[in-house]
C-alpha cells in the first residue's frame, strides 16, 4: 500500500488481538492485489459496548487505481467474525476488480445467428448457414416460432438454438429477424 493502513474505532476500545488481526488481513489483501493505494478500517460498536453484547460494524474503504471499494459488515455478537466477513468480502471484490482490469471476464453469448441458405417448403425443412463458422444447420418447419415457416425466404436472417440431432446439428426455436 502506498499509504499506511489506518484503523479507526468508534464507541469501543479496540482489543489488541483485533487490531493485529486487522493488520494481518490487510497485509494479506495487499499481497493478493498489490495495487491497493490505501486501506482504512473503521470498527464501530453501539454506545457503551466494550467487547460483547452489541451489533458490531466493520467498514473497509479501499482505494485502488480508478476505483474506491467500500465493504460494510455487521455482526450481532462477535467482532472477530465481523472483521473476518468484511475482509473476505474485500478479497472477493478485489479478485473481481482484478479480473475486470485484465479483461478476464466471461462474456455472455447469445443464441447463434445465421441465414437461410436452402429451403424446401413442400417438404417442410431447410438449412441455415451459421454466421460464426459457416456450418450448415438443418431445421424443420415445427422449429420455426410463431408459424413463420410460410414467410421464410432464402437469405432471411434468423436466430436459433442449436442441438445435436440424429444426423448432425439441427436448429430449434428459429426466430426470423427483421
């Protein structure tokens, strides 16, 4: 970290064991993601509570390049658990942030698209050429949604779901695109 760890406490005298635990967990975060510029931890207890019997609140404010990550956790009786849960959540958020910065995120792929390349209206089937790889995919009239088979023409753009049929790939849920 560029700036030293800062630990604040409100309405509680922070036990030395908790302060050391926070320091260890912050050092672990810094090893996991070495671009943390600052980390501030605030531990809060209800008025008049010293160790047990209240709702403890732990807040982490992490500054990383281009973003501030704020984590807030509560625990009814145990301050150590509140600290652990807050740092575990911070670890997950830093991992997610790191994946996004590396562009290592899963992209949702939509259903495949293609064009009708051959149509046999009297027999009730046709073939779609897959837009991505050029493969031919068979479809039956019953696979075309909204009774659209009669309106299909060669060259029409379609969206479809692909599954493996007895004789190769086949399309289901074929939707004609405008």
